[in-house]
């Protein structure tokens, strides 16, 4: 019973952390169609900004927000310099975002070095003992934050006129422009927001992982699977479902085998799922 | 458009053949003129060149980008190492078996993955992600099964010996013999790949890149051709990997991973994705340059950054890479490559 | 003059489709553009909407030169386009489609929802429905209503009768005419359905191979050689 509860709780937490990590990718991929291979580097960058700002004595909450802002600005600059000229040419944006990953990783190595950095748990203290489950405090906070971010975005997406504009644009870009929408500016906004979300996620998960230049890599592929299994454009339910499939499966499989084998197995399953439902499990069409 | 440029290209020899001849003659002459590190290291770069060609025929001709070429290379390398290590005391030369297993292993793995994905008509983006995952899976596998693969330390591989029954036994322990053996592998690989790509098969593959729907409408089995070209690509990567392992005397997880796969993409982009020769030369030049510049302390940290920036410049400014640039300078650019991308 | 087109040529990839077209529309006028398929009608609309750049000539809206403006900038100045095939957002609700018309451009447009629902009561009954589930005629109503939501000065209609039941075509024609009268909206309507256009306006042009080959009143246009050929087909 205790094992079941703790596995279930762990799975939920991991799912939400993974959803958080994948969210920026879901935004950019789902709304602009850019296959952002630089997503992992954006996470890493957010983690490093967080590490650095904390090192400068900035408190944790403003640090994480500033990290998100900074990565968002980097994303905006990248979009403005390169990406905006290549919308509608998915292969070129794929290569360019991959180049973004390479360049960003190298800049991180030059500026911050290659040593592993540790970000202290900002809450600290022992897990809260609920008798049948030891609640890992910080992880739980991150999971709740992930829920809040997804829910907040859902609210904007479905309940505001900004949301109407974004959804209309993804359904018919030319028509949105003919009605007066500045599509280029909207793409820029979306790209910047997606980058900022990746930066936020990177900052928030920094205390849970060793911060090093390649920390985003693993999240890149996982995030892709999350987004594609969930269904592109199915930002919210899709992302949560995809995270549950990837993160949950990994947790459960890891119980019976090695962590690495679990991960490999999950990748295999993800590829198989994509083969049979390339439009994503959650996509209605 | 294709019909217009056909006559100019129909001759038995083309400019690229002359260039290829020059490149291979130069490579053949190098051990005669010098010795030492250059002769030691060049065969490895030539094999990286073959790896680059494996991607070029997929990307440049087929329009399919794979971020998993390192996986097939590693399959070749580890197959070579493991077969040579464990298959002893047999009448047959274990290195030959290793090469065969490595090559077929790379090819068959690619065929299976290609069939699995292309038959469902997965889009290019998913294919990239799937091949990226393949790289990670192979890297993680060789890292974690360390009792078999040596894990992080890599796997030691012997230099092979060329035998021909009882008539010939040539150790490849010295630099020059293995140099020429590698060259003797690389040249036919290039010639066969080039011939294939210029023939009917290559034309169909290019046709699919240009307009998949049209080729389907014309009755071509598009998934099959994509699968075949991917299989061929895996085969070439496998050959390159098996010879690389015996030359470098190790198989290592570094040569399986995502970063190594990425480097292959960069070589090909810089060399010219439409040209097998360009990719081959691109890999040799960029790999040597990287190796050289990384050994200089003042710039070693900046070199990968510069590579990344060059990569961006190639994507944005010179889509044809070096080969495209050379073609343009040679005056062919105006009408030759126009239909290229 | 609401809209003045001077010597406009345009095309795609080096092929000229529209040749030296000049037109002027007074405020509140309806102009019918007739012609067979491939004669440049849609190209004219796309050119006015800003989707393709003219190779020669100028377009002015209320005296302002809009030739080099992007589609969204023209929309913000009062050019509303109802595209061929209607271009509704299928997975937005009817209400959201209309909202999009109001908010896509400038933020301070007057809200014309009530007016639009007055013209098209059927839309009012289906506000919460996904627009993709509407019938062709209803989608056309939505597209016109949504264009009206942008509070335009000029409306461009590209083949509004295409694929719609004849009963509804008459109804839509009547409503568009009413909008023109009540709101003083300037309208260019591109059509192959000659009776529909003749029912709406007295001023027409005929495009043939990208040129204006006949223009004038219904009667003048009807008497032209091209029209006789055209009607004979």
C-alpha cells in the first residue's frame, strides 16, 4: 500500500515537472510550427542564470523570474535575427535552432565553465512525513507551479481576446493578417514567451539536478516526445497527457529495472506510439 | 528544369569526377611524400568522410535529415570490436566477419527503422526526433552495459590483419598499410554511391525530395525508396564505423552520441549537402581543422563556438556549402544548381 | 474617392496576371467584377488586400497611398477582405470568429456585434458552435459578418456565391446590399454569378486576360462582345 501510494505520488510529481520542462517547447512548436531544437539549451541557460543570480545574492523568487525574462529576451533576439526569416521552412528552422543549441552551449561553457554547479534547495529541510508518504517539499512546489503555469496559460488561451488572436492565427495565418493581426509580431511574442517558459522551467528545476552545460539535452528529446505524443497544438491537455505517458512510464519501468534501461524502453515505446499515431494520441483529428 | 540541364551532365565524365580523381590521387600520394602523424590520422578522417557521405546521400539527395548517423557508425565500430574480441580461433579472419557484421548491422538497423517509420508516413520532424532518440539510446546502451562494451572507457579493438587464404598475410599495424587499405575501401564506396545516386535510383530519390506527392502519383513506392536510401546510409555509416574502430583501436560512446551525430550534420552542411565529394572533403577538412585548432590552448575553447557560427552562416548564406560555392565559382552556378534545394 | 487603383499590374513568379488596371470607387459604391476563371479577378482582390505586391501602379485608400502596406496594415485602415473559400477559423466558435474580427487589429474599434447579428440572425443562434460545423452558406455569412466586425471602409468579396445553395445566394446578396446602403460601405464583389451581381449593382467591369475589357452600367456591360461570349458559355 505504501509503495503504491509513493509510486503514484512520485509519478504525479515527475509528470508535472516534465510537463513544466516541455511546456516552452509545446508553445513554440504548437503555435509557430518551429521545431525548436534549442529548447534544451534554453532550459540550461535558465538554470545557469539562476545559479549565477543566486551566487550574486539575489533571492530565489526574483532570481527565477529574472532568469525567465533573460532567456525570453535571448529567444526574442534569436527570433528577430534569424528565425523570423525562415517561418514556413521547417527544415531550416530545425537546423537554425540546433545551431542555437550548439552556440549557446559553447557560450555557457566559456562563460560559466564546465564544472557541475549545484543550486541549493531554496526551501530546504526534510521531506514532510505524511506517514504513508514522504513529501519532497521542493518537488511538490515545482509540481504545483507547473500546474499553475499550465492553468494560467489555458486561461489566457481560452478566455481572453489575446487567446482568440493566437488560436485564430494558428488556424489560418493569412486570414488573421487580413483581419488586421500583425502576424509577425504575434509570432515573435509567442516565440519569446516559449523561450521564457523554458528559461523559467530551467531555473525552477535547477535545484533538483546538477547544473552543467548539457543538462538540457535529455529534456530536449523527452520534451519532444511529450509534445508529439500529446499532439502538436494540444498545448494543455496534450502536454499533461504526454508528460504522464513519458514520465509515468519511466518511473514505473525504473521500479523493475535500471534507470537507463527504463529510459531506453520509454524512448522505444514513444517512437512506436508516434509511428502509429503520428498526429499525437490526444489530437482529435 | 531537370530536363534542361540533363544534356550538359550526360557526358561520361563530369567536373566532379575530375575533382574526385584529384582528391583521391592527392590522398594516395600523401604517404609517399610524408610520414608520421598525418599518415596516421588521415585514414580516420577519410572514414569520417564516408560517414559524412552517408548523411549527404540521405539529406542532399533524399531531403531527409538524420540526427542518428553516429548510432550506425557506433554499431559498426562496436560490432567490429566485439567480433574481433570474441570470435577467435576460427578458420576465417575475424576482422572480415567484424566488418561484415558492422556493415550489415548498420544497414539492417537503418532499414528496419526506416521501414518502421516511413511506411507510416511519419513527417520529417518526427523522423529527426526519432533518429535523435536512436543516438541517445545507442549511446546510453554502450555506456551502461559496461561488462560487454567497456562502458565509459570504451572498447579496445585490435588492428586487423589482411589475409587471403594462406597466400597473403598483411599486418595493418603500421600507418602506411592501413592508410592504403582504408583508401582502397573509401574509393569504391565513393564510386558506388555516386553511381547509384546518378542512376535511376538516385533520380527517383531526388524526385521524392522535390515532390513526394507527384512521385506517389506516378506510381513510385515512396516509403520503400526512403527506406532503401536510409538503409544505404546506415550501411555506409556501418562500414565507416567498423574500419574506424580497427584503425583508432577503440570503439567509444563518444562516437555514438548526439554530439557526434551533430558534427556529421555540420560537416555535410559545410561541405555541401548535394555533393558526396563535397561532404567527404568537408568532413576531412573540418575534422582536421577542429583537431588542429583544439590543440591550441588559446583558441580551443572558442573553436566549437566558431563552428556553430559557421554552421549558421552556411544555413543562412551558402545553402550549397563549399561544394555549391565551388560550383558557382566554376561558372556553373548560374544554371546548374538552380533547381537544387 | 474611397478607393483609387491606378495602372496596377501584378502576377506570380514572373507571370503577369493583372495588366494595367485602373479603377476608382466612390464612397458607398458597389462595383461588380465579372470574368471567367483565371482572368485575374482573384489576383485583383489579393493585390488590393496586400497579399501580393503589384509590379506597377498605386493603390490609394481615402487619399492615402497604401500600395506598400502589409495586409494587416491595410485591414487596420479599413480594407476588409472576404476571401474565396471563406477562410473562417474552423475550431473557433462563431462568437470567437466575430471577436477576432473586432480585436485582430486596433484595440479601439467600435463593437458592431449587435449590428452583425441583426443582419445575420442565424449566426446569433449558433454563437457557441464551432465555426467548422456550420453549413457553407452560414460560413459565408460568418465571413461577411466577421469582416464587418473590423469596422471597414471598403469590403472586398471574392466569389461569395461559390458552393452555396441558390436560395442562400439571393439572401446573402440582399444582406450585402442592405449593409452597403445602411452603413455606406464601399464594396468590390468578384463573381462569376452574373445575375447575383446585376441584382446588387449598376456598375460592373469585365476582366479578360488581366485587362478591363468592358465597363459601365449593367446594360452597357451586357451589350459588350465579351459579355455575349461569356453568357453564351
